C-alpha cells in the first residue's frame, strides 16, 4: 500500500536522482566547454563521475536496508519509505549511468530552434501588454 512515509520516500528519491543526473551532465558540459566533442565528453565523464554517483547511491541504499530488514516495531512505520528509496535509487542509478548519456547524445545532435523577432512587430503588439 502507498502510505504517507512511502510518498515522502518518493519526494526524497526525486531529489537524489536529479542530483546524480546533474553531477554527470554538468561534468559533461564542462568537458565540452573545454573543447571536447560530445561523444568524447560523455565517455570521459562516465568513468570519472562513476565513483561519486555510486558512493551517494550506495550509502543511501545501505542505510535504508537497515529499515527494510529490521524486525523492530518502530521500523515498520518507515519500512514503506525505505523500500521506495532503496529500490528506486537502485533502479535510477543504473538509469543515470546508462540512459542519461544516451539521451544526452541524442538530444545534443538536434539543432536548437532559433526564433528571430522583428522589432517593428514587437512595437505593434506592445499595446496588448499594457493593462
């Protein structure tokens, strides 16, 4: 069943997964700013950021395992949160390490859309913005 602690676990999980993705994507962007192409930056960022991503994920997963496998009565209330966080983080860590670089490469190939505005068009529509 989905309990209130399990829902809190979902919120915690979202924050941790986004943090792991940011670590990988930010380092890839830094390497690309230094002049590397996209493929080389991704293949270099993966092994270099593997340890920080795994350290944060494994410490959280292992700490939640104590709640999952505990027979204590008070641990039963938090067991749903621990299962959500541990299982979700285990799955999301593999997704971060494998799917995020693939999606980054696919989306990087697409050229950004450039929209040009004529200043005369903006001046004519300025009456609509006035209240």
